[in-house]
């Protein structure tokens, strides 16, 4: 039993690593307003069971990487209830890339589902 649990955790970690950028872009692509990290994490908790489960700190390096790639832009704004907050928004390039990534995700998901359902 212990072996299956460790294999499952490793698989979930690898799967999550490949999808976090996609879901972060999607959340920001669906938002009408810029969002800060905690808001994004809460949104993922509401809708994306397990994508970043308990790993909110993993979100920030990915946000920075997406910004570095020009897919997100950010601004720091003062906060009345604590330290300044960095708000992220998706860029035009980010929207274009998101569209391509969603297509790639859908094709991959469909292909994997076909194999898992014995349709090879």
C-alpha cells in the first residue's frame, strides 16, 4: 500500500507541474480584474480541486516565469491591510498562448482518454 501512495504522489506532482501554468493563465484570462497571488490561489481552491492543493507558495515562481515570458503583466499596489500586493493580468500574448495551450491540452486529454478507455 505504501508503494502505491508514493507512486501516486509522484505522479500527481509531475502532472501538476505540467498544468499549473495553464490553469494560472486560464484563471487570469477569465478574470475581469487583475488579481494578486492569494486571490488566484483561492480561486483555484474553489474550482480546481487539487491543482495547487496546499502549495500556494508554488504559485509565485510560476507567476514570475509567466510574467518573464511576457504572458502576464503585474503592478504593485499598496494594501490597506498589510504589505503591498502584486496584481497580475494576462497580456495579449498571454491570451494567444492560452488559446494554443488549451487546444494542446484538449488534444492531449482526448488522446490519453482514448488510450485509457482501450481505444488504442
